[in-house]
C-alpha cells in the first residue's frame, strides 16, 4: 500500500499561508513551511531535470532513426545517448531522495511532523484554560460529610487492590476484584449495548498491531515514546482501539452507500505516558493499562462536522443515563491534538479533584488519517475515489467511569449506590 503524508503537499503548495496560520494558532513554529517549500522546489526541479534529459535522449534516438546513414549517426550519437541515460538515472535517484512519498527524505520528514489543519471554528488559545464550555448537565453533589477518594472507597469495599497489582506489575496498575470486576464488566456491556442501539457495529480487534497500522493512524512517530512494543516482532500494543478501528478499512475504496461506517470496540489500552510529574499518581485516573470502549466513524467529508456533534452526543448521553454531572468543552487551538481538526471533550465531575475531568475526547480528524491509511470512497461507480473523514471518541473509559460512580454515589457509611440504569448489568446496585 502506498504511504502518504497526512497533509496534502498540493494544499501546502497552493495555500501555504493557511498552513502557517494553523501552526501559529497551535503555538508552533511556522518557519518549517518555508523549509518544506524549499525542499519541494528542489524535488520538482529534479523532476523537471529528468524530463528535460529524457526529452533530449528521445530527440537523439529519433535523429538516428531519421538519418540517411543510420550506422554513422548511431556511432556519433550513441555515446551522447549513453551519457544522457546515466544522467537520467542520477537525476531520478536525486528526485527519489527528495520525494514526499519516500521514507527518509527530508521533505517527507517535515510533512510527517505537521499536525492536522485546525477547523476555523476552533477557539484560539494556548492551553486548556482557553477551552470553551458548550454544555453542562447536572450539578455537582454537595456532601454533608467528608467524601473519600475512589482509592480509599475501593480498598475499603474490597473491590480495588493497588498493592497486589503493584506486586505483579509495578506502579500505575490496579486489580479490580469481586464487585469491582463485575462493575467494570457490566459497564463495558452497558456501553456496547448503547453503541449498538445507535448503529455502531461491534468489532473485537487484535490488541497487537503492526508498525504500518500505528503509522497510518498517526501514532508513529509522534507518540512513539508512549507505546509498549515488541521490537523483535515489530508489533505494538494498542494505545486505544481507535488504531485498529480506524485502520480496519485501510487500503479500501468504499461505496458511498456504506457511509457513514460506525464501529465500536471494547479493549484494554496500553500507554507509557504518566502525565505531569506528581499528578494522578494514586488511583485509577492515569494507568499504564486501562479498559475503554472506543467509537470510530468513517464519514463523507461534507458530513463530518455534523458527525462530530452526533459522536459527542453518543458519548455524553452515557453519563446522563448514569446520572453523573458532566460538561462538554471545545478544545482551543493549543490544546487540540496532533491528528484532530476539532475536538470536543466530555468531562465528568470528580469530587476528589473538585473539578471536571476528561472521560471522552471526541475528534474530527478530517482526511488526515485517511490519507495515510488510504481509506477512500466513490460517490458513483464511475467517479474518482475521494478520501473519507475519520472521527473517534471514547464511549467511555471504564476506569474513569468507575471513579465517577464511586465518588459521586458514595454514602456517609462508605457504601455506594449505583444508578438504576446499571441494574440489568450488575448483580447489585449497592456496594457495601
């Protein structure tokens, strides 16, 4: 399968100021576009040189064919033709070394590190402080006793075991036991059932994926340091089911009638990242291994902005059913991820943090991932293939949902009363 950069080089040539402006909005150095265009000019110049030399070679070859004395003409011109053949080979090699499609070329290296273009509706700002709240549901509970954090509640109830998990694997791992394991399993089933009701096809993907798959969805090389990998097999443990779900149709040309394609998967996720030093070192908030239900869309380009709103609502509605206070925020330019053109975060109220914390990040990646993964569609049988738009979001993260359920539903005696929506999914809705 051909490998392409995530941003279209033709777009950068046509409208470099738009790309510079997007980089500046993200707080990045826009001078990289000048460097990129210099390499691109060298590449196109090399291609022009190849075509010019080929034309000269063809002219001389034709002259031999037209000469009255072909033998004499061949003896005179063949050495020149041989020199031109050598020059063509050298120029083609130079062009390949500069090509945007060639791994290792300086032009390709620059292209691969350019983030997606931001949508015009993304608010300005350098950090999460500039994110814009667009919706809020429910009010944070006011306790008439001193509420406990989830790690204390879970250990007291015998449903979370951090000490034995650390014995097995080290820090930032947890074991769910008894009713805790049952609750996690029940939440997974609850989320998948709701996804199915909203038209998502469930997939059970591999948890180990190839370097090509990681690259095609934008995880490599930008996030390589956060991945767990088997170097000998050259396979990666998935950091999120977004990776196999997005790449599920890679290299395919879809029929327009198939779109949108909507996939859901419940998988463990594996990440080395641990966040800011000293932050979230206790509990389930930031683990090296965690479970999550992921939602992925493949959409027509003109429908992807509406799809983002629907995807966000699919995630948000789960918290409403679970009666958990939450809000939706639109990420500002400086807080929007590498792959995304626009992102809505769904944040749930966490009493131990005394704030809202992200539980789902819903992003429209436009054609950014689809270009690398070569996922296209035809509007009609004879029409030219176009790139789909890809979208992804959590629906939801199991560990963070557990945190919110335990902390928001605790009682003064340390027991937990779970919402009625979970009655079909757990043996009991009262823990302790």
